[in-house]
C-alpha cells in the first residue's frame, strides 16, 4: 500500500534518512510493538513510536492515572487523573497520529496471559516498574523467541538492554529477582522525571532500529547512565550457558509468577 501525500509529508524526515527511506517507513508502518506498562517508560516510548508511524501499538496496564504519575508519565494529563492509563494513552496516541492502530489490554501481565499477548507482536518493550514483571517479560519473550527491550530506572539512574533470540537475556545478567530490601521501588526512593523520558526514548529507538533492520542494537550490552553526572557507560555481557531460561539445559520451561519482594526503607 502506497503512502498518501499527507503521510509522505508526515514522515518526510524519516524518508530522507538514508537508512530509513520509503522502504524503512513501510517496515515501520507494518510493525507491531507491544508496550507493557503505560507509565514512566512506556509513556515517552509510546508517543515516539506513534509519531514514527508504527502500524500497531499494544498497551498493557491495569492501573488508573494518579496525580503523582504526572511528574514523569508524559502521555497522561491532569484531566486524566482517575482514567484508565490504557485509555488515556490511546487517546494521546490517536491525537498524535491517527494512522496508528492501538490495542489496549486493561490487565496486569501475568503468567496466565502474557504468552497470548506477545505472540502477535514483532517487538516488546518492558516499561514495568517491578522485578517479577521484568523477569516474566524476559521469560515470555525468550520462550516465544520474541525480541524485547528491558528498561529500569531509579532515582537518577537508568539501564537498558535489548534481547533478540540468540543473544544474552535478562536472566543471563540477573538470574533471579533481588532479595528483600535490596532495591527500593521508584515510589519508595523517587525518580527524576526526565530520567524516565531519557530511557523510554532509547527503548523506542531500539524498537524502530529493529523494525527497519538498521544499526546496532543493545544486544550483549547493558547501557547504564546517571543523570546527575550525565555519564553513560556500556557494559559488555555474554550469553550464559547456565542461564535458567535460555541456557543449554534450561530449568524454566513454562511461565510462572514470581512474588514481589517489597523493600522496607525503614529497615535499610
């Protein structure tokens, strides 16, 4: 299907890029990206992927917009407080780009439903804020052989890596969720709002690079940054042959829900 004159104008800054062009923009339009979590990371990622013209965006979130979300979850506005996040996000995506089909999943991603959700998408973006969800997304994508972008933020720090079948997965680096009181959540320790935007847009760029098949993805690399010092470093990681989900003799062959270990800052 050819682009209309309006679409050619809308995507003109992509089309003039040597590594994108009309062919790359067609790939973006045909692309399907699932965003798990319509919060700090998922919000900026969804806006940029919608603006880029990704054909189908899936949004997974069970929560409603709260006032405290607005400091960083830029897809939600003050009048949206109390509204379901997936509905609020869909409205903004459609306002940014009516070309995009938005599929909403007003539910929490759990072992019983995530495999069904990821199966129809080309790329999955982890925008969640808890370790059980991150490990579940990793395991679901590894078992389904789906590429995904991991993202994590806390205080002034962010980290991200990309998995494609055959590369190191999240469990190759972090085998299990951290023990109780090891790592607080953003609601407990805080997060600089712009850090969420920095990382969410990196994740969106990884998704777009994957769809057009250009550039070097963050595979076998963990990108870590600190916004206070504005320092970035990349740590080389390797596929672990003893990884419990993608190793030579995997112990994880079906999806399970891990328990969230809540950090008590008063005891830390």
